[in-house]
């Protein structure tokens, strides 16, 4: 049997349930999202769950990223932005520090705090969108 993917709505653990009337269903143990009830061809249940587990073009991401989720190690140092500083002791055209431009450009890493804040905002906006478009059944 192939493995069940996590619930698309809450990331919870799905489990196969056998109903009293003989039907079978795969249901999320946290939010109770489920496949349609199958009375025959129960071998299709797993693929039925897995197929619906993520809508096309969607990715499953944790609500917040932390060191524990592996994102800190994976992302820190990945993003930079360029800032421009005035040359503080500028000697004009012949300035050796800034080559006469009056400015220094620095490539600084985006902080982990900022990366987390951006991720949180993406989740917020995605959930607002999902509330409108997709309802757990
Ligand atoms: Zn769920
Ligand atoms: Zn200078």
C-alpha cells in the first residue's frame, strides 16, 4: 500500500476508517476532511486521498518556520539586498574608499527575522485566499 500524504487542509494525519455499512473512507484525524465513501474498489482509496491531498500548483508549508523545521539552516544566507551608504570621509574625486562615487554599496544578508515575517505573511494571504476558494469537505 502506498503511503498516505498529510491532510491538505491542516497537515494532519489521515487514517482509513471502516464504516458500519461496509463503506470505507480515509479521513483526517484532526479536521475530519475525508475522501468520498467507497463501497467498492476500495483499493482506489489511497490514490483518491493522495490525489486530493494538494490542489494543483499548491505546496504544503508549515504555518511558521523555525530552526526545528529546518528552514533556518536551509534559508539563512540565501537572500541578500544591496544597500547604499554615503562615503563618510569622502575626499571627492580621488577618494580611494569609494572611487569618487561618494557612495558605498553593501550586499547584506536578509535577516532570519525578516525571512520569518515574510513567510508568515505568505501563509496569512494564502489562507485568506483558501477560505474563499476551497472548503474542507
Ligand atoms: Zn485535516
Ligand atoms: Zn569617498
